[in-house]
C-alpha cells in the first residue's frame, strides 16, 4: 500500500533567526511550551523593564515553536492566534511554515502522532540532550497534497471530538464509581448495609457473636488479664456507650469504642531508627515505609530491608501478626493499610501500627476497621485532633483516640463480606471503564495510521 511522500522540514519551513530588542516602557506577552505535546499557552504578561534579557524572539500565528531542552519531552507545538506577537527566549526555535505546502492544522495532526517525537528520541537519548535548529529542519514527515491534508484534518478532528466526548463520559463514570465506593463504606459504618441481617438475627444476650455488649465485656476481661500480668500498662478500660460518633448515629445494637480500647498503638522512635537502623536494597527483614502503605495492602516493589538482629533488638516495632498500619507524618499522612503477611516485617519511623491486644485478635475484624478508616467519616476521625503546622503529623495519642463502631462478631464478618462483594463489583466496572478508555485512545491512533497509509486518497480516487 503506497504511503504519502515524505519531505524534510527544511523543504516546507524556514527557521526564523531574527531577534527583537525589548523596550522597558512596553508590555509583552510571553509564551510557555507545555510538555507532552500539549501545545503553546500564555506564560504571563510583563513590562519590558522586568525582562532582563533584552534580545527575544517574536512568535507569529501558526509558527512551529520548539523548546531547545524540552523537545525530548514533547515541548513543541503551533503558535495559536491569540499569541501573535508574543516573545520567547533564545532557548526556543521558531519555524515559519510554507502554507502552500503544509497546513499548520495538518502539522498539529502529525504532532499528535509519534512521527516527530521518535526522531527527537533517536537523536538524543540522555536527559541532557538538546535539539538544534538544524536537527529540527532535518526531521522527516509525510507530506501529501494540500487537498489530502484537508481531508486528513477533517477526519482527524471529527475522530478527536468523538474521543474527547467519550473521555469526558469515562471521567464522569470514574467519578461516580468513586462516589459509589464511599457510599458503600458509609452505609457499612452506619449499619445500613446489614440492617436486614440484624432483623433476622436479634441480640442474643451474653453471646459475643450476636451481642456487642457481650463482645466488649469479653474484651475488657482480656485487657484486665493483661494488666494483671503486667503485659499492659494500667489505663482506662472501655465504657459501654451506645450513641454517636461525632454526627454518626450507630445502630442501637452496636457499641462505641476507641482505638485504644482494642488496639496496641505504637511506632519506631526516631532515635531508635537513627541509632540502630541501616536500610539496604537487600536484607533479611522487609521494612514498611510510608510509600509502601496502600489501601488494604502493602506495596512491595520498592521495599528496603534490615538484618534480623536489628529487627529483634527493636521487637516492639516488628510486624508479626495481622494489624493496621497508619502513616502519621509527611505527604501521605492518614493512609491506611492492612498488614496480613506470614513473614516477619518491620516498621519505618513514619508508620504506626494498630495491633489487636493479645487475646483480642479473634474479637476484632481488622478488615472492617480498615474499611471504616478508609471512609470519609473514618478519615475525619483520624484528623479530628490534628493541628495545621508546617509539617502536619498525627501523634500516637490522636490515633488511640479514634472512635470506632463495634458490631457483634458475626455482624462484623457479614459487613466485611458485603463490602467486599460490592467493591469487587465496582472494581469490575472500573476495569470495564478503563478498558473502554484504552480502546478509545487506540481508536484515535488507528485513525492516524489509516490516514497516513493513503487510504483516504484511495477512497477518493
């Protein structure tokens, strides 16, 4: 199948070498080239007196503008009408197109392909590579006759409009699915997700599976035993409270507890870390840092390690059983993950663990409390005591003060089952949306391939 004839850019464009002298008394528009082939936009408008370099290039509508250093990242485009007369520094190149041979709109179509980008990568693969005007003028592009360029532009713009409409629809769908996830979690923590289960399974006094008060009483007994055996510091024991968590009304069959009532909350102290810990790319015990904490799971691709001797020395902050992990300082503050590994892991100093008290691990469904903390209401609970500072952080006390709803054991299991069933359905819908979005992007590339294989020319023959 015949393709369109190819030309070098110097055959259809001229390099503008001229500069203008900036006058202090005048106002000037300055251009900015967006990366990834996103086009040319207004950077700012400034007085000439504020421009230090007085020699600047002048942009004209439909010029091909290329950034010397950023071309390798897609830093080039066509100057739009509204930037006629705007200025750029000598680190940008301007090329005047011969409109009898090539339409600016057609060059925009080419820019959306990899025809130009591949030639830049081939000429400079390092991060410090730059392009010169001569290299740009040596770029090779398919250049059909003007009438064929018009047909290509028309078909491409129509296809692009369809793709953009579909993309907007996919964005709306993704937003709705995000809201649906939060709605599922909210219904779960309010007890609405299992209202029918409670009607079918009324409270059985004294049975922790069906009586939240009995479950809490059992937790209190376990804590008292730990205190007596000096395995736990003496502190406040849980209270029987059936009411609210903030503005959240709990089902009357549930009770309210604090994280401190059911979890041992701790972290690795900074001085312990600096004194004993040396992280390395290989080792015996993986260390979970803030960047490894993801929703419901641990991201393992960038794990670092310490030796087993150090981990045993800092045993209090080892991870050996299912628990919740909370990032409490830095950019990802408030992120929650479920640790459920069979091997030993260790905490970094920017992650806290919430580990069920000894004897309570069978009375607390960590997955349920992970979902609670991922909900909007749970996030509000996490941050309710946090003060706005230059480096926001959560203290162990603020984590211990988080309020949780505590359903009976059997209902905890049912809630998790229903959440996960519903969320898996949302996951499936999200996958379908992503696949359709990917197919849409491929559709546009398919149109581009078609027009450059001269099919349009054959169809018009």
